[in-house]
C-alpha cells in the first residue's frame, strides 16, 4: 500500500529509525520521547481544514526529540530521501527553529538520523 503525499523511501527510513530507537530505549530511555509530526500525509479537504484549525502547519520538520542538550532546547529532524529537496517552507522552519535555540537538521537515511540523535545525546560508539 502506497502512503499518499510522501516519498516511500522517506517513510521506510523514518520507520526504520523508530524501530532502532525502540531497541535503544531499554538502555537510553530518553529516546522514547522522540515522536513524529504527521504533516506529510494527504488528507481529504475537510480533514485538512480541521487539522489546520488545530494548528497543523506546512513545512514543520518530521520528527522531534524534546530533550535539551548541549545548549539546545531539543532536536528537530526533517527526513528526506537521497534526492529529496527541501521546500521553501521547510527551509524557513529549519532556520526559524535554529534561531529559537533548537538543533534543526535534515537527514537522508535512518542511519544518518540515528547517528545524529546519538551524537546530540552524546551517546557515541
């Protein structure tokens, strides 16, 4: 089944990332705080309007780890496929979040995202 509104490779990589975080949670419980932000899925017009009234905003990064580290308030990650391009709104959000004291990055694979999360938490190999 194809996920609408999103590159399937991004979906697969994000799914892999959360599988790996689940495994790490026994040793590093703080990773259980990571969650996805469901901006990418296509919706019916009425559901989209409903969600926008609730505060859904275009361009918000895909993942958030609400853990303060190394002078940052938390870590936002925008997942992209190898060839995926950031939209103008995504660039604006990443920049605005960085200005507010968050680490906001783009990752192109589950492995890259996991490495960045571990480095952010200073749980390197």
